[in-house]
């Protein structure tokens, strides 16, 4: 609409490469990654399996290495908590009260280790998920993507999302399970607690299916925790049963790895995450190119 606007072809002094790169319908440079973008849509189980298997065949080595890194960091984060249990059991067997300074020091150390473990359990899986999303998107894995949750301010948003999930679960448990416990104690019958447990299972399963995509959304779209939660509820709610089916499929793949003397988990877990990541891409689509 500008008065001085002219077609690029009228400028004869430009090098051929500049005209080619600006012409519509031309291919991207050969050294650019073969990005595979998708629009939001419905979950297609056949496509999830086929694309995940194709990507796994091309990236099985880095997928297994990434899984080993994930397991190693997750295990190291749990060591302090595991070491604290023998100390508590020792004092229980002795039947003696330790000095006050020991109790205070142990309490502070336990709280710090618990917070660190909780933080890693919220941040690291999001990066692990993102690693497989990018592997599908770019046809090539990059181990540095596993740690994206610790960068760019993502960690605080991931922790807030975890906190919201924990508070929601606590409120649901108190509201639904509390009356059942009270009635079971007063009536001496187990029926109220069984009914309350069944009622608690319904919203818990619903939220568990929805919450799975919140964490990768935060690191993939660079959005806040609340926007990610709202986006997940709006998107997954319309295809909740398909998403549940996707989770069951992922669980079956991982179970097959466990049955193979647990060693097979190193191969089945990357494949399962690729299937789940393809389901994520089908649900939410790819908005724009991400720099590598």
C-alpha cells in the first residue's frame, strides 16, 4: 500500500542469492534444521505411534543418554531424603530423645532437602518432556534441552504450577475424604471411607490427566503458570478421554520396558515420551520456530 512500493524483481543490482531467499515458495537453507510444525487438532494414536517410532529410530542413542541423565539426577536428588530415614529409625529404636539442637538442625536440613527434591521433581521432568518435543520438532535431539526448566526464569513458574497442584489435591482430599474418615470413626463402619475414596478418585484422575501438559507448556510457550493451567483445562477438557487413552498407551509402552528386566525401560521410556510429546503437539500445535 506504500506509494514507493515496488516488486523485488525490478531491482537488478541485487545478488541472485538475495532474490532467491526472498522469493515466495523457496526452500529454507540447507543447513537449517528440518522443523516439523503442526497445527492444533485432535489426538491421532496411529500418527503418535508412527512419528514417535520414526523419530526414535533416528535418535535412539541420544534418547537413551538423555534418559540416563534424567534417572541419575532424579536419583541423586533423593539421596539426602533416603539417608535421613536411618537416622530417624535409630532414635526410634533407642527410645531416647535427642538433644534439642539435633532436632532443630535435623528439621532444618530435612526441610531444605525436601524442598530441593520437590523442586527438582517439578523442574527436571518438564525439561525432559521438552527435550523429546524438540527432538520430534527438529528431527534431532539436543541434551541441553533437558535443563531448560532451570533457565530463563522457567523454574519459578514450574514451582508455582506444582504448588497449585499440591494445594488443589490437599483441598480435594480434605473436602471429600475428611467427612468419610469422620463418619467411619463415629459409625464404626468402613462404608463411608470407601465411598469417600471413590469420590476422591474421580476428580483426582481428571486433574491428573489435565495437569500433565501444564509443565511442558510453560517451558515450550514461555508462558506463566496460571496461563498454562487455564490453557490446559480448555484444550484437554474437549479431548479428555482421548488424552486418557494416550496416557494408557504411554503406560503400556513403559510397562513393556519394565517387564524386560527393567533394562528395557531405557529404550521404552524415550519411545513413550516421544508418543506423549507427539500427542502434545497434536493438541496444542506449534506456534512458531524456536531458535536452537
